[in-house]
């Protein structure tokens, strides 16, 4: 039997599901964007053998199911429909397996521990069911519930926080549903959001040295269990690892920082040939475009503080995008707030080059301050911002090649 699969939802503009399922099987995976009034005809027609269902239809499809699995029944939500040859249709929920995998990956044993689940929608029910099954004491925090953001002091003993709200999701990044200041016993934060890879909440958790995981693993694992339902056979964990690596690497921005004139733009251009599907974003070019004048003109007419303000605005704009090659101005590291803007979705490479070889032409700062002095001041900042250092001591192509190899190794490591 030919498998006809896909995803049913209302709006599916940025879904990663087709890319994930491409790693899980060789079946057709199509997107079905349906309005509520089209749902009935679609589910009666059934132009699929097995299909995923996403918001807002996880409940609406239930009356069309001949049978529900115990998990779907318990959650009151279906994300996987499978048609049987006898004409029946079974409804299942693989989000449960997805979150179970995420929790397992965290390495945290929640038995007997207090876990706060932020949000009270469908995703929250799944999270609560898994946590309860694992023996946790679960507290749902929502804006208008019994436990809300005004009485969080009742839960200072929380061991784990799970974010099942959309707060912090692209494009509205840089905000967090909760402050982690008041949870002295907290061990970890799991955020179901996967775009950006590091929400504000996850970066807060990382800064405190807590376990911090985003929702990409859950997304991939729910897809793997769905694929098993679609195909009727088991799918090895290696396939989801491949899918994870693929999505993680295509989403992540490759970011170049380093002293003015160290070759960031030239290396960025060389990287572009190695990653032809990536778009390039040069922050200095974007600043000049925004200001309608050249960088030296901005410095001359409005001063450095104004330039830095424009720079942060541009970093906020590009840092939350996915899959870019971002080349930055040498001074972007001078403002700590810029770190999170870049880190939220990127891997940051510090391009190192002998100060005697740095270009100074058209660079107001380099002409004003001796380069060795500038380097002395900025070196700790480049170190603070960077995930990796790469020395630009060969051709731009050679340096780009080193970055590309380091980036691939990083992506593989992330998927383990
Ligand atoms: C600056 C570096 C320049 C540019 C501006 C300020 C700096 O970019 O952003 O002149 O403070 O180091 P390059 O690093 O591309 O020269």
C-alpha cells in the first residue's frame, strides 16, 4: 500500500515537519492547510493513509475517529490519524512520546519533585500527563489559574520548570514568561519552543548552570513515533538523530566576530560558497542602509553611541532569524546585551588575525585607537561572545573551510 501522509492544520507557514519526515521514511508528506469549514469534507474524503494533526484541530478530529489509543483518550487530543484497510480510522497522540523523550534527555529524575508547568493549553496537558506518570508533583501555572504569576512564591521549591506557553517564540523573542530568581532548588528548564533555539528563558537557565533543553527533540521524536504509525514498522533512533542534526544545523546562524579588518566579510563571502542555501547578513551594511549613510558618516555626524544603538537594533533584527551567515562589526562585543541577540540562534566564531595585518581603511575606530590597545581591551569580550576561535592565517577559503568543519562537528555533538 502506498503511504500518503502529511500535516493537517490551519496555517502551516514555517513547519519543519516535511524536512523531519524526509529523514524518517520515503513516503509522500504533504501540507494540508484547511479552514474549519473545510475540515468535515477533508476528514470524510481522507486523501491520506496516515496524517499528523496540529493546532487548532487536535480536538476537532476526535469525532471522526473510530478508535482512540489510551494516550489520545487520556489527553483528549489527537496528533496522528491512521486509516485502516477496513475503513476505520484510529487517533493517537505522539506528543506524549515526544515530551517523554525530552524529559529523559534532560537526565532529571522528577519522582516526588515539584515541577511547574507554565501554560494551560494542549501542550501543557501533554507535559502534565508525562510528568505525573513519572511521579512528579505537578503545578500548572497560568495567568488566571489558581497558581498564577502573582503567587509563584508558593513554589520556591520547584525542581523543574517546563514552558508550555508560546512566550519567547520567534518573532517575539527576547522575552520570558518567568524570572528564575526565586527558585533556589531549581535544577532544570525545558522549553517546548524550538525557534529560537535558545529562548530568553533557556539562556537564563544556562547562565545559572541549569539543565536547559529546547523543544526540537520533542518535535523530532513525535514525528518518529508518527512515522512508525504511518509505516507500520519501527524506525531507528538514528533517523531522528539525523533529522535533529539536519534541522538544528539549517536553523543555526553562523556568526563571525573579531577585530575590525580581520577578514570577517571576506570569509563570510567564502562561507557563502560552502553554504549556498544560506543568506548572508552583514550588520555594518544593514546599519548603513538603515541610517542612509556610510559608517564613517554616522560616526562623524552622530557619534559612536548612536552607531552602537543602531548596531544593537540590527543585531536584534538578524539574530533571531534562522540559517544566516552573519558578519558583524568589530565592536559589537562592546555591549553585553548584544551577546544574547546573537547567541539565541547562532554559533559564534571569533576570527583571529595578527594585529599587524588588520585592515584600517574606512574604519573610524581603528584610525582613532592603536590596534594593539583596541585588541587588549576587546580580547576578553571576543572570548566572552565566542563559541569557537578560528585563526585567519591562510586564504579566506581555508578559514571558511575550518569554520564549516567546526560547525558540522558542533551540529553532530548537539544531536547526541
Ligand atoms: C567597528 C568596526 C567596524 C564598524 C565600525 C565600528 C569597531 O566594522 O562596525 O566602524 O568598533 O570595531 P569592521 O569590524 O567590519 O571593521
